[in-house]
C-alpha cells in the first residue's frame, strides 16, 4: 500500500505529540505516512518537525513554509494534512486544504465555534474527503474497558454521571487564555475531551444543558502563589453544569480553576446495579469491587485477536498513534474513522451549550446548538473572525 503524503499544518506544542505518534507507527512497522512538508508562521518550528520527520523516515528533508498557501501550491502530491494550530485557525486552514483535495485530521475541537465546525464539515462533504477529529482519549485501554463494562451491563441501567474537577489552575497558558484564539477556557479546550468521553461511555446523546460560567480571576500568573507576573485574560475559570442525556440519564459536569485551598475531583457513572469510578474501579451493588487495572485485564481477556489488533494495533498504546492509523485506514479503505467530523461536532456541541446557557441564563437544547439557531456567546467570535 503506497504511503500517504502528509503536510503538517501548525508545528507547535501539540504537533510534538502527533510527531511522537508518527514515530510510534514507524517503529511498529506501520509505514503509512510520508511527511513531505510542514507549515507554521514560525518557520523554525516547522523546521524542527521537518528534521524530526527526516530522522524518522530517512530520505530528503521535508520542505518548510510559513504559509499553508505556499505549501499546498508547491506540493500537489500531498494526500492529507494534519492540522495542529490555534483553534481560531482550524476552519480557515482546514477548509483551504479540503478544497485543495486533501483529507484532513484536525486537533480538537473541530472549530472555534459550531459555525466554524459546520463549515469544515461542509467542505469535507462537498469534496468527498475524509475528515477526522483528533479525539484520542477514548482510544486508551482503560477507556475502552470502561465502555465495555457499561455495555456488558456490569452496573445495570445507567442513571447518573458525575464529572467534577475542582481546584486552582491560574498559570499562564498562552493563546489558550484568550477567547478569540481559543474559543473559551478549559471547558472547551479540555472539556471537549470530557464530553466525548461522556458520550462514548454512556452510549447516548446529550439533549439539554444548563450551566453557570464565571470568571472569578481576571488574571493568569507566572507565579500563582504570589499572584505575580500576571496578564489579563477573558475566559472562564468556573463552570458548573447539568446535562440531560437520552434514556433519562443525568450528568453533573463541573470544572473550576479558581478554588484555592482544597481541591477535589470525582468521575463516576452510577447505574441501577453499581458504580464505575475512574479512580477506584467497578463497584457492583452485590459482590466484590474490581480495580481499574483488573477491569482492564478482564476487558483484554474478552477480546478476540482481531479485536485486539483493531483497538491496539501491534500492541501500540500511544493513543495519538492509534488515531493516526485510523485516519490512514479510513483514507485507504474509503470508510469513516472512529472519530469523524460529526463525532467531533457533537462532542463540541455539549461544550458550546455550556457557554450559550451561561450567556442566555437558561437551559439550552443541543439541537439549538447543532443547527446554529442559538449563537450569543459565539456571535462575538464569529463576527470577529468573519465566520459566516
């Protein structure tokens, strides 16, 4: 099978994790990709990725560019792109690549707003191309095991899901601290991973969200303890929400980064016959508890050889490597990857429902978010970035 020629778009922090994924595939003899070019407004960052790719692949040094336009113009042979830029650039660069006939994998979230994400989906559809969202958390062994336990009925009929992270997180995080570049704070940036896991493990869709969002702390600091070396930010540091899912399942999702002194966290699904906790494992109503590691062992023992090879090809544990393999397989086989554009869109819709609920001060439906009929919080972003 010929290698897919790849152009890297965005060569900052998260692209390093993607590069490690490519390296893991290469080491496991999955020679699925040939990185031929890299583009970043910081061309030195692009050169770093190019040098890493050459060390992995051998051969010529991939070409580097400071614009995606030039990269696409100079490399008509590119089959696909890997987009790892600021959230504010996802739609602009992905649509450009898709309209140039390139398949795309995009770091989460799909777009900075739902409207931006919708435009990316439309570009993939009109060009009949594969679109994948780099939503890798669900691909880990322990997450697969939790979903399996739920599907096996080990905790009975699902009732409630609590996902709570409370503490103090006020350090500087660059562009992620600013709405117009990130789209929101951690409730979007990390939150889209969590809403994806909620959907993945519950096996049903969210229907309605009510949320309170606050910015108690207007600054992020180089020295949090002394409240020194700070700059002003415009994203939330507190989000408390209630989510209604199908089948009568209720969820309480809270993230707080402005709670000093004592933090706590809890991630637990409750069913009619027990609980599944992210830390301590499975706790049936009757019978002995099973640790997270023991549950994982049971899950692995339940798999056929073909299932093991699908979930963890050649024993790969790096979840970004696995999602990259799924992306390549989808292109080569003409099928959709596990986390396609619509999966990414639906997980992001829960996050954006949180923001819109806070903005309007009422419960909002996921339907309103997905069909773009409710855009208050997002309107400022869409207007600023010219997203129509």
